[in-house]
């Protein structure tokens, strides 16, 4: 790893202390720009509740409101109070709805709650939500009005009337990467899994072929195969035998390096897909959906990725063992051939 990094730095011309200092300074500046520049497209906004109460105000055409918290909160109750409901000298009071549950999603349906009031002069209504005191403060990261997602900026500016609730804007690489994985993980993981599955199938066929040759071929058939693939004829000399041994050694070394590569890359890619899929499955946006299709799909991708990665590693280990047995058996064949050649050489000279 150190040699690879040194080679990359050498090709980039970053081998002196001055160039290293420039590189580190550039990375620090890029980090500062990422975090503090307000004009970048990335970033995350949420409403932080610094009080146990949240007062919201909506127009009369709002049929539903969904509020999503980053972490579950202990919701106690909420009170929906209609606005402009004085009819014939009577003042309408609010309707209280008990919740008493831990949840990260609260759905308000004011029209259904207020339908019993019977007033035709409702111009709007307020929602007074009460949650138990908690630390850290509750964070509202997504809002839907009439099942349409609303920007957090607009929600805080036009609907929130609690002075202690503030709009927070942060830039988090964790959140940005998580959102990117939610958007692209399913498609990218499908391509990678197809590639891994195809590679595992090819590796399995090659492994079975190697096992049959090494452990099931009789001695004569195995010897004929070794002579054929190394182009050794009936009039074989020591030079041909040595060249064939060298060729078999090169083949062993090459296949052995491939096996070590597959032992590493298979589980590594599988584990990477597993972690990315778990990130998608546990993302708040995934858990806040009404159905758990994305959650279970992500868990399935994670488990299949782990299985394929480990399967490739097991195949590579078995293939490496069969390759070693192939080399040992090939060496024994060459020893027999050399012995026969040396034994027959005096008779040929006479």
C-alpha cells in the first residue's frame, strides 16, 4: 500500500516536503469551503425544536400534514384549533388528540378532526403539538403537506409560529453520501452483483475442471495432458523438459496470484455493497416511507452481496489448493520423464 501511494505521489510530482505541505493545505481549504460556503448545492436543513411545544398554523385547504423527525420523539398530544369559528356568539374550542407514543412520524388530519364542528367559517387552524422534554432537541428534517413534500425553509417561514424553533443549516458529508446512496445504490449494486455472480459462475466452472483434472484423472491420462499442453513430443530432451517445467511454474504463479486477488476482491466488494445497502436501509428517508419495500430490498441486497463475496473467496481458496496439487503432480510427472530420459540416454549413445 505504501509503495502504491509513493508511486502515485511520484507520478504527480508530489515527492518533496513542500509539495506535501501544498497538498495538505489544499485539502484543508477544500474542507473549509465545503463546510462554510453557503452557495454550494449540498447541505442539509432542519427545524430544531428547543421547546416541548410546536405551534403550527395552516390554511383551511390543508387536508393533511406529515412531520418527520430525525430521531423518535415522545409525542404526548396535539390540539387542533379552528380560526374564525365564532357563529351566533359561540366560540369554538380546539380538539385535543392524544398520542402518547415514541415515533419519528406524526400525521395530522385537521379536516377529519374538525368535521364535527360543523362550521363553514373556518379560514384556517392551528396545531399545538406537545412532546416530552428531550436532549438533544427534536429535529424536523422533512414535511409533507397534502402528501406533497414541502421545503424546510418554506415550512419554517410560513407555518411555524414557535419562537424557540429555529432553522438550522448544516453541511454534512455523511448526509450527502447517504442521500447519494439512497438515490443510486439500487441501480449500481444491481450491475455489480451481476458482474460478481457471472465471475463466481466462471470461477466455479474453472474450479470444477481443475478438481477433475487433479484428483480424478488417472496417471497415464494426466501425463498425456501435461505432455500435450507443454508441446513435448516423443523425442523429448532435457531442454524441452526444463522449458515445460518452467512453463508449469509460471502458470502456477500466475493462477496463484489470481486466486489471492479473488480472495481479497470478492469479500471486499461484497462487504462494500453490504455496508452501502445497510446505509440505505437505515436512512431516515427510507424508514419514513409508508411501506418498507426499500428497507427490505436493501437488506436483501446486503445479504446477497455478503454471500456472493464469501462464495468467491471460498472458490478462490479451493482453486488455490487445487493449483498447488496440480503443480505437485506435474512435478512428479516431469521427474518420471527426466528419469526415463537419463536411463535411456546411455543406450542411445552406444
